[in-house]
């Protein structure tokens, strides 16, 4: 995909936008980066993380004979409970409502991980603290699943926050072009390029060089499910057949999700996702030939957009005739709100599934359900002609 460039910048418009968002930027600086929304759930979670974490385990009242699993993020939590069923007790390390990128484990969290039978984390680029903690854990027979280990990682620069050429996107994009798009191209994922990376080099990179949001491509989610299955069978081979059947059922749901997204993609009038937050959907965009624009650079939780970048976003929306601005979950969507107020665009949630709210968790929401909700919002925001 082509790298984007902004155009149509006008000094008077930039000055106007700068003045419009001065209060916003002051608030951003005072709040120092990504913070959870001021909901009752997130506030109570931050005040007592260890107490909240205990509420995220399944069947905790009768867990003495169950395999104890700790998962750092919601996707692997959901995968593990689906595969293990009644034979596992899965705990989500993140308290409900807490934003994932700003999370640091408490001593109580570390103690829980040390006592677990299986610890599942995304990888060194999402949880840089995890590998340091694993190296010092006292329980030597613990199974540890780094679910990014078998996934082809994309560098941040491969799909950085501007990945669109507006001359060939937005309302000018002909949906018929997608009928000629070779579906096999999605499966390549630039594998040849990434296979050349040495595993040792992978470990030496600073957090942020690779995009850690692997789960938002359902094809990567399939790899994650298989990886969790392998570790679970290693712990409990007596129930291997049950675990394999549960995993096969979940993988079938993921394949159906992938096919449904591909089919819906053919009907999108626009192929540009305009996002008012830290863009986590790089793997998703890569898999389904979508382009996107965000005012943020990279994925660092303390990164903030400049007034000029926000002004440029508004120019992009004008050029693309976009009617929607997407925003991320569990974060106060200040930037998206400013852009919406300036352009009249509708605000739509595009849920990255890092974590869920207390209500979502108690309702038993699944990764697949969240992704189908995202698909419906993409249909609404990008214009869908079925």
C-alpha cells in the first residue's frame, strides 16, 4: 500500500484548528497520555487492581483441581477459556476497564503468575515486563505461552499511522476493484520479508518497533489458539481430545469471521479508516486491504498528536468526504470528539479488544462478538452496499 501524504493545508485553517484545540491539548498534557475513561468501573479497578483481578477468573469457587491459567489480555483469556472449558480456571490479569498499554503488574499479580500452571502473554512488544518477570519466576515447571512467537510480525513502519493516498481512496475508490483483488495476496503477509528476521534480533528490538496488536487479524488469532492448545495439552494430556475439539470449534468460528469480513469488504464504498486514537488495527488493515489515517505516531501510550496533525486529519476527512471518525475503547476520545465537532462526522467505536469493561466481562462477551461488532461499525462508517 502506498504511504499517505496530506495536502490542502492552509495556514489560516491550521491557526484556527490550533486555537480550537488548545484546551484539549492542555488536558492531554495534564492527564499524561493514555488513561482509562473516568468510568466507575475503571476508577475502582485502578484503586484496587488485585481485588478486581480476582473477579475475572472462571469457576474460581471450585478451582483446586483445575489448571490455573493467567492471561495478560482479553483475546488470549477468551481463547484459553474456550479451549479449556470446565478443566481450567482462567484469570484475566488486566482488571476490567483498565487500558492495556499503561498497565504494570502489581506484586500481587506477579505472585499469581508464579503460582499459575500456564502464563499466556502477547509478546515482548506488548508486555515488555513479562519476559523479565518470567526469567525470575520461582516455579520451574510453569508453561509459558508467548502467543506472538509463531506470528509474522509487522514493523510499525510497515503500516505506520498514515497509510493512504487520498487521490485513490475515499469516495473515489471503486468497490469493483476489490473483485479483481487476489485473495491469496492476503495470505502472503509479506512472509518472505519477515522470515529473514533472526529470532535473536527480534528480542533485541525496543518496545514499539513491531506492532504488537497481532490478534486483530483473525488469521493470527487462529495461530494464537493453536499455540495455547499446544501448551494446554502439554500440561494435561489426559484431556487432549477435548481440548482439540474445543480449539477446532473456535478456529472454525474464526475462519467464518475472516470470510465474513472479506465478503463485507467487497461492499465498502470507502477503503480508508479515519481513526482518532492510537491505531491498533494495522494487522486488520493489512489483511483486508484497507488504508487508514491517525494523528498519532506509533503505539506509545504517552504519545500525543500535535495541533497540526489534528488539522491535517480534518483536511483528510474533507478530501475523503468521510462521514465517520472511529475511536478506541477505554480511552476518553478527546481527539475524535474535536474532529467530530469540527466536521460533523459521526463517532463510532472500533474496539481493539485489548481489554473489556466490567459490564462486558460479566456478560460473557467473546473476541468473536467484539469483532463482529467492529464489522458492523465499519459497514456504517465506510459505507456498505451489500
